[in-house]
């Protein structure tokens, strides 16, 4: 496993992406492509990803992230930022991190669909304002990054 700083950078990046997506259903290219460039630089200079995976594994993880999200993008169920997010996550981590994030995001979305309509009205107006795209009554599809972030946190804990 990588060091504290690398893990913290990855978590902070994931949190910023999640908050931005939950607020506006958009993730800045500065975040997604920025992490992709940083992850590539770390791989180039250090020979391993932010989570300590070898370069070949990180490349495989990036391909896996693309394979899991491109069908959603092509079908209109995911945005381009979601694809870039998973590609950057893959290059910064490993195939297991990507799979755990993807699986946890799917479970999180199912859980939110089940309990969100009952929980959302009980949350304060500050949450409604700051995370407005998570409103279950929103007719648009749910943002993806807020569900990836808990998966990233779980993956980093599980794969210690």
C-alpha cells in the first residue's frame, strides 16, 4: 500500500469530485484530467500508482474503468466526466480499487433509491442547497461521483 500522503491526495480528490458532482452534476476537467496527468506522472517517475500498484496494473485498471463506464456514456446514462473520473481513478490505483469502487457505487445507488426519498426530507436545508443534485425527486439521473467516493474509501480501507 502507498503512503499516507498518496492515499490522502486520492481521497481528497475523490471528495472534491463527489461534492462538485452532487452540487452541479458536473465535474471540472481540472479535477478529472488533472488527476489523470498527476497519476501518469507518478507512474512515469515512480514506477507505481498512488496506491502502490505497478504500472501495468494501473494501466489495466484504467482500461477497466473505461470498459465499465463507456457503455453508460454511449447509452446516455453517464456523463463524460464519469468516464474521465474512472479512467483517472484506474491510473491512480489498481484493478481491485476500480472494481470495489464500481461495486460500492452500484450498491450505494440502489440503497439511495430505496431510502433516499424518506431520508432526504429530514436533511437540513444546507444539505439540500449544497447537494441539490442528490434530491431523489430530481428528474435527472443521479450524479455518479458521490457514490464512487464511499467506494473509494472502502477500497482503500479493505485493500490496506
